[in-house]
C-alpha cells in the first residue's frame, strides 16, 4: 500500500478445532484470515489482525491493486470459496477499511 508505506500480506487457514468429527466436510467451513505487515517485501513481517469466518469456506485471499483507494485505507479482498448462503462455489469480494494507530 504505497500511500501508507507498508506491505500487507493476507494468509489463510482452516480452524480444524471447530471441525465436527462426524462431518468430514466441515473441515473447510471455518476460515481464519491473518494479516501481516512489513515496511519491505522481505520483512520482517508482523501480524496485525486476524479475522475468523465461521461457517464460511474462504481461501486464498488476494488484494488486487485496482481495488485499493488512493489513500490506501480502503480495499477489497478477493477470495474463493463456497459460503453457506451460496448454492455454488464462487468468487467473493470483501470490503476492508484499515484503521491506523497514530
């Protein structure tokens, strides 16, 4: 995010602790996004936020440069998945607004 002079790296994982043992398909229904920041692309990276999505099967988040505001504080995360309200697997777009501690 050039206007903020930081790099942001989204990562994802499934929370297997919430998996129902009797339902093997539940293993991909609880997603966690972790957001890391650094001043340079080689790091060091530090975790600044995590977001849990219960009952959402999201994965592989990305932040397309085209959908970042000029001030760098508003952006969209594009992620694939099959949330429970969707009949089909699809692309999902999640709006994000960064609040900075000054």
